[in-house]
C-alpha cells in the first residue's frame, strides 16, 4: 500500500507506454493470423462485387445512368425471370416445409442412436455433388426416364409425362437439393425443446395433438424460420439445377445473369442483376436476424 | 433409451409419422442409389433395374483422356484448396476466438461472406477480376476462388472446436514456459486436431464438388471435372456420368465417414 | 539436491496497477508488496478484482498501467512464458493428451532440460505431492485430489520465482479441501516459494496465509497477518468479511466513546470524534448476570431473541434497544448452560475493553 502512495500521481501512467506497445504487438500478431484469409475474401469477393456494382451504374455508352436497373421494370423478359424465380423459390420452400417438417420431427423424437442413423439420409445427400443429384433426377424424370418407363410398362399412361425440362423438373430437383438446408437447423432446434415441457402439457390433460399444436409447434418455429430463410435465399440465386433441368424454358435469376454476361457480354446489365440479387438476399437475411436475433447461416456449422 | 427424449406416446400412434419420415428419407437417398446401380448397367438405355451388368461405363471414364485430365485437375485443386483453406482458416479461427480484437463481428461476417453471397455473383465477379489479372484457366486462380468458398467451413469447424476446448490449458502452457505458438502446437492443436481435419475434409469436398465458379474461371487444360460434367449433361445423357457420379458419391461417403470418425475424437 | 525454491524465491513489488475494462475501472492505483517466500492470499468477494490482479501477475490480462517487480526486475510487459511463474488454475487445466509424467515434465521440456534430469526432477516432484509411481497414469484416470496434486507438481517442478494459485481447491469437496489446505501449507513450508493465492473463502485464507490482502471493489481494504485482520479490522468490510460480526453504533466525543448513554471503555486508542461502529464478534461477547461485577467489561443491555443449541456451543441472538440484532456465541460449559437465557428475557451483554474495535460507519 505504501509503495502505491509513493507512486501516486505518476502511478496512473506507470509503464503505460510499454503496456500499450505490448497490446499493439498482440493485436498485430492476431491481425497477422487473420489477414491472409481476410485478404483473399477481400480480393475475390469484395473487390469484384464492388467493381460490378460500379459497372452497373453506367449504360452501354459509358454514361452514368440507371438504365441497367430501369430495364428490369420495362422489359417483359426480365419481369418474367423475376416472376419465375420467385415462383420457383416459393414452391421449393413450400415443398421443403411439407417434406422437411415431418422428417425433422421424426428425427427429434427418435432415440439418439436411431436418429443418428437416419441423419445419414439427410447429411449424405447434403455432401453429394449438386451435379450428381441433378443428373440423377434427369435420369429419373426425363421423357425416356425411369418414371415414364415404369408407368408405361405398367400401362398407367400411354404417353410419357413431361417431368423434366420444365417447371416441375426444376422444382423437384431443387427441393431435393434444398431439403437438408431446412431439415438440419429445424432438427437442431427441435432437439433443444424441453421434453418436460411437453410432458407437463400432456399431464395437464392436453391430447397429444393439442400438445403438439400448442407447445411443440410454436417452440419449433424459430428453427423452421431459419431453415426457410436459408432455403429461400439459396433458391433465389440457384443456378445448376434450373440450367440443366429447365430445358431452356425456366429461366431463373442466376441463369439470366450468366446469359447476359457470357452470351451477350452485357456486363452492366448482368452486374445490375447481381447487385439486386445480393441486396434482396442480404435484406432477407438481415430481416430474419433482426426479427429473431439469430444467424440463418448456422446451418453450415451443424452439418 | 426411448424415454430420454420422447413423450409417452406409443410407437404405434406414431406409425404415420415414421411412414412419412421414411418416405422423405427415401426421396433423399433414392437418386444416389439409382445412379450407383445404373452405373453398372451394360445398356446405354436407361433401364432400371438394368437387365445386364458391366463395367463399361467405368472403362469409358477411366479410358478417356479428357475425363482423366479433368479428374486430375479437380484433385489437384481440391488438395491445394484443402491445404490453403485449412491453414488460413485455422489461423483466422484462432484469432477470432482470442476476441481481443475490435470489430470481431465484422471480421466474422467477412470470413463467412461466401456462404451467403449468391455463388453466381462470385462466379461472374471472379471471372471479371481474373480476366484483368490473367488468372482465368489457371490452377492458381481455381485454388484461390475455391479457398474463399471453403474458408468459412474451416473457420466455423475450427471455431466450434476451440469453443469446446478449455483455453486455460493454453494459458497454463504459456505460464509454464511455452510461447504462444509453441503452446498452440503442443497443447491446443492436439486437442482440436479433429476439428481441423474435419475442416480440411469439408474444404476438399467443397472444392471438388464446386460447379458454378469453376464454370466461369476454368477451361482448356484446367477444366475441372464438374465443369466437364456440366457441359456433358447439357448435351446429352451419357451413362459415363453415372460411373463418375458413383465415384463422387463414394468419395463423399469416404470423406464424411473420415470426418465423423475424427469428429468423434480418439 | 532436493527440490527447493528457498534460494530462488523472490519478493514481488506491485505498484500503481490500473485496469479498465471498456472504460470501467476494475483496479485503481493498486499497490502491494509480497516478501520473498511469503504465502499471500488475495481474499475478496467475486468482482473484487482479485482474479484480475492474479491474471495481471501471470501476464494473461494486460494492465493499463502499473509496475510489477520480481526481485527488482520489471515484468509488467513481459510475455507470460518468460515470467517464470508457476500457475495453478481452478480447474487444474491438466493436458488430457499427456500422461501425468509428461504433464509435469512440460515446463522442463520448454526449458530444454536434459531427459535424465527431467526424469529425476519429475520423480522428485511426484514424490513431493505423494503421487509416487503414478507417472504413467492418464489424466482422466485420476481423482480430483490427485489432479490437484499433479497441477501443483507441474507448477513447482521448474523452480519458478513465484507460484500463483487461482482458487485451486474450490472444485474439491469439503473434507478433501481441508486436507489439501494443510498439505498445500506444508508444501509451501518445505519449498519456501513466494506464493500468491486467490480465494473467496475467508476460512481457507486464514488457515493458509502468512498475510491476507482483503480486496473490495478493486481496492485493497487491508493487508495484514490473519490474526491481526481478525483482531483489528480497519474497515467495516474487513470486519464483516473475515469472521462473523455484528456492528453496534457508537459516538465519539472528545476522545471518549459513547453507546447511547454509556461510556465505552477501550484499551486501543479511541478516535476523537464522529460516528463509528463497534465490531462485536460473537465469541467476544458474553452474558453478564445481573449484579455480576463487569470488571473491565462494557455492558450493553439487550433482549434475547433466539437461542440455538449447537452441542459444543450455543448461539444467542439478542436485540439491542435500537432494534439491532447481535449474535453471541459461547461454549456449553455447565455453569453457562445453567444460566442460558430464554427468548424474551432481558440480558446484559459484556465485551472487554481489550476486545473493543471501532471501524468507521459508512
């Protein structure tokens, strides 16, 4: 105590410079660990996207204008692309809810070991190449594909159904690809629902159906919401399946971007499409985070 | 066992649920199973189940120089991506976990940006940038682009490993005379090595299966397997792709099991 | 050579420590001297800054300003691994991927001690903590007490200048904890290392320490030998934190002390003026029978509330005239038992002039 008083006055700043220097050294060290990764992300994502954004502000004559954005409202083909994209996204998301909720619910109610085995059915497709899965659906659904062959062999139909190369094909293929993105976060959130809470509900006289409706369902909604948001957002920018299974008839946002830039080399227009897509994506994710205070990207750390 | 997390509802009452869940599981797994079986068909027609069996599609895959070259490119890129992404991702995860830096939220968002930014935008942007710096159709360009996409997975996996690890151990090691690096390699890394290896495997699969960005930035001698497959699928349905797909499925299973085994630890 | 730190033990001089977390001051101008070979305890409630101070000593938390000198050398900005400080954490933090031997050999390995010497020193350290022959055990095969000992052996095997301990016994159950307190104390006597020990358990602090620094809200309230802290606390906080006490308000006027209309006799020097609190330890109070000559004792009238019989002793809660409750404890000698008061009875509480301690009223 006495020595402290001796230093009083000067005490407040004793070695403060050395300590600040030491703190800076540590920060630099940690920054050095971060910087290679951040630099790459910056160079490959931030810079090009910023550049594209800049490009989108100029028309073909090189004049600053909103022409690239205005055409979205004027040209019917763009409007059709947006309508198609949202139609696909809503349909696929809906299908994922209908298929994914019961599966996640079943998984959450199974004993641990059985749930682990069943989870393989969700995780394996998740990690199987999108191309492979799209190819599989092409084989199954196309004109001379498995489904049509079977149905015709069985005499159910005389003419092959058109299942691939149209809206239905895109929706089926994409639902298959998106389903794990909905099931995994939903399952994780259902696992955290306190069973005692449900038991209490049933002990208080609620029927199993009422317990589910009044307790389990509301508690599982945040998990469902995070799955829905991620699926919807991924659908908006999805490329591979519609490109391969749309048969040129289902033009989605991402395909439109690819065509505008690769086929027509209209970078301004393609960039503008990208900017709007990014804005919509970030807005949806931001809205979700604001409403529920959670990050929708959690799915990637769960698989 | 069943009491631990289930309600007093009998399995019989749940039958409809199991049936529904089973159907959805079938929907998820059937395409892969069908492809694997079809890849052994002797016919070039799509028949299921195949009437005759053969390995001709595998012969066609391995016998084709184009497919082989593309596979080699993909393997090279995936291996390098896994190495680079694991190094950078682990270092970044460590720094993020130290939490002494300001702006941790912004740093996190930047590191995981490629998960939420539409891939098509990354593809077009990368192509656009690479065109100016001459990285299109190069292995380096592919490795860089794939590393950015694999980085978040490594960061998230290693971070979750670090969060379940007791940082006091590293502090003790440092007080006992090990420098920060040395303490990390002697004490921390052996205990989170399973997360690191899982992260590396995820990075490998991410790169190997990557389609959209590769469509834009790979070509010529550096055409990746996925790009060649995409083009082949656009033209016609060649059963060789079933054989390739089977190989990819097997690869996924092997890598996933490895990640699972490592993830469980010891 | 026996493992001994007596020659290497060094004094610590801490001064002017400032620590702010996001603008909130946690430690302010804190100073403290630890003698070579001393066992000093930082005692305080959670949030008092004791662990922060320990972490600053170890180098895991960086102070905003201040000086730490170990044997004259400034270490405040030195990285932890060069400070030569042995540290024992609350959860032991043993390395689960190494066996007991390699855990204890770890600091020696960092110092590139030759293998033969390492083996010998680890053996001695194991012997010291009574774990002879357990070197090959895996960490998860050890009991809580054994883990504690391994952590201890690991912290002293490299003959550090200082040993820091952060509530090392709090994870053990009561009887083992008491046993380990004595063992730690003996170990300290044998090795003579300068030790800074953090705890919130005042009993543990009293049992083990040469000196205790009582911390509150980022300041050291008082630092002294346990018996001095107990007998003459300087602040109400110290009196309340170490041992049980009741507080009786008194007035000081012209050098004499008054409780209501009674003059309080005290041996220690009385403050000249102001409101103060008299520290009444339960065992310093006794029951004074009517008519009994109080002698040097001060007598305070009260009404009995509850009497709790505890076998060897009893506790009597009494209410003073102003409604304040005080506690009195005495042994159940037969003469006392015979006169045990009943609830509601008036009693006289006596406290010797020698035992009167005043602290400032806050």
